[in-house]
């Protein structure tokens, strides 16, 4: 009887094993912009495979499970400029690919989402702008990169836990810096903290890494921060990387620095080892011969979302995978101690934020003391009652 049952099961399985695997296609579209200036430290120069390496690891991870599910995964890698981004997207969509991970600024990301329309789901893996999760949200756009609000809330929670309640906020002069400063103001107000003084560091250009530049900074920063109101911590809003890295050890008062330097909120860090992070790090380093950066992790999350949806549904159909990712049953393991899910009101991936200081992860937010009636992760960023996003999702 057992032999007969085994033969029947084998016969039933044989056609499935013989069938061609279902191919699930995706693409990573990275928009490269020439650097106006090199970063302060040459250690921060972007690698040539930035983001793309994370996609390669995710595709390999998807294939590991896919081989047992009769599924194969193909990821195309495309680079473009802001001027050619939409044209390259059209070429990708022309191949039948309906999942595209983008590494672009906010305006280009929005243009790509509008160009794709109902034909594809785009995963934003770079642009942290809060507007993309609010007034400029799109039904076909998901976000694996944390928003500015998530990052600033994560840091504010930790500073509140430390009772470093009074901030000296220093912001850069570029639009991105101003937007980040706005996010820190919102976070301070949200968690009952106080900005006692604000100053703007004007970017005047010039050499920063030469001998004379270092001497100039050593004299300039203490003078710039002199006579500030009494404060517990200096919070830097310097998304463009002009001055913040020079603040530690150079401020007039001996105070800790946080934000864009010192204690920084990040989506991923090379020292992350908790919750299986070591396994992710070692596999990435073996593949790419370097540590994983935030863009790599954010692209990995996007492609793994597709793989997870495919394995759970057993399908390769675009509508089913899209709807499952946005549904209540979807959960993604991201080596952060709890399942990650997409918010249905703005497409943002809920995830803990790491607080890093130099070579270590100092803490992880949300902090335990900050509770929420639905998900503690919704204490970070724009919650449902606060959102100005009005999504209308297509059933196609």
C-alpha cells in the first residue's frame, strides 16, 4: 500500500518537476549623477556596484527558495542619467518586466512612477523625501528606503530616552539639508524635545580635505558654535555632507553630536550582527568583497519582497504578487528582530532604524518605551492619522 501510494505521488509530481520554472523578472534602475565634489572622506566614495550588489544577493536568495517552488528569478541591471531615466524605464517595461527597483532622487523617482503607471510596481530604494509618502505618493510606488521622518524619529526617541532633551540644531544651506532640518523639528515636537537654538552652516565651497582646509575647519567650527544656548546635544542636518563630519571634537562646548555625524540613524550598518545579521554580512562580503551599504540593503529588501511574495503565493503573476505584498499576510525577514511589512496608506516599508556610532551599532529604534496601538514600528515616520497621502490602487 505504501509503495503504491509512493508511486502515485511520484507520478503526480513528475509533470511538475518536468515543467519549465515560472520566470519572475525584475530590474534595478540606478540613476547616476556626477558628484559636485568628493565626499569629505575617501572612505565614503561610492563603489561602482552600489545598490546593484544588493540586488545580486537578493536574486541569489530568491533562487534558493525558487528552485523548490518551480520559480526562477531574473534581475536586469540598468544605469542611466536623470535625462535618460524614463527612456531606460520604457525599455525595461518593454521586456515584460513589471517590478523595478529605483535608485534615484525624489523628482526622478516621481517621474518614473508616473511614467510606469499601472504597468509596474516601483520600489524606491534611495529617495527619503517625506513628500513621496504624503502629497506626492503614488499607488504604484513602494519605499524600502526609510523616510526622513522615520530616521529623525528614531534618533529623537533615543535622545529622549537619554534625557538629552535640549538640542542645538545646525543645518546646512542646501534644499536637502533644509528638508532634513524640518524633519528634526517635527521629531523634536513629536517627542516633547526642545530646540534651544538653530544655526545655518553656509556652504561656501572650497577645499575641505587639504592641509589648509583642515586647519581652517579646526578654527572655523569652534567659532561657529561659540555662545550657543545651553544644550545637551548638537544635532546636525547635513544631508549633502558639507560640514557635519567635522563637528565631533570641534564644537565650542564639549557636547555629543548626533544626526548627520556622531550618532547617526541608518537603515543598515556593516557592524550589524544581531538577529542573523552576521549571516547576511558574510554572504554579501563573500559575493562583493566589501561591506554592504544602505543602498545595497534597500535594494535587497525590494527584491526579497518579490521573492517572499512568490514563495508564499506559489505564483509568478504580477497582480497576485503585488496584492500579496500589500496585504495583511505579507511579512519580510530583514535581520532586524521583527517582521517588516508595507504600510497600506503610503507604501512605506515598516522597519527598525539602527543608530550607529563609528564601528558599532549603539542602539535600535523604536525604543521600548514608545508604544503604539497597532505596531510599534508606526511610532517612526508618518502614521496613518497624520498622512496626507490619498492612494487609489488599480485592481489591474
